[in-house]
């Protein structure tokens, strides 16, 4: 991958065939491969700059913590609103099982032919 086509954070990475392949996979969006292989590369390499670069790749594949908290907050809000709606027993909505008039009144009304 050309240095001008590399992600901005990866432009200072050392040139290594394995790391270059991982940067290219990152550019394609193959984050699962990057997470697995970059973690393995960070564990087995002796070169500290290569290890830091591999860890930086793994870090860039993790979700944004703010986005995670916003999804959790939206889920919690959904649960609270659904629970409130259920607990309130749909107040104000007519219940299908209940007659609108008492039975004694309903019997006294004649049916229209």
C-alpha cells in the first residue's frame, strides 16, 4: 500500500510486510483479521516500534466508548419507557372485553329491525 493511501495514523508505521498487509486489511475494513493478527504480531515480535504499531491497529478497530454508552443509554430508555407503558395499563384506551353500557341497560334497549 502506498504511503499516501495509508490511513493517517499509520503513515509513521515501520515498513514490514506483515504490518503492511494488516494496514491494507484495515483499509479494506477487515477489522476481524486485523484484531486477530495484529494482536498475535504484538505478542511475538521483538521490535518495539512494530509492537506499538500493531497495538495501535488493534486500538483503532475498537468501538468508540461514547458510541457504546449512547447505545446502552438508548436501550435503557427503551426498557424504561416500555415498562412504564405496561405498568400504566394503557390508561385512557378502551378495553375490548368490557361493555360500554351496563348489562341491565343493554337488555332494555330494543334492537332496531
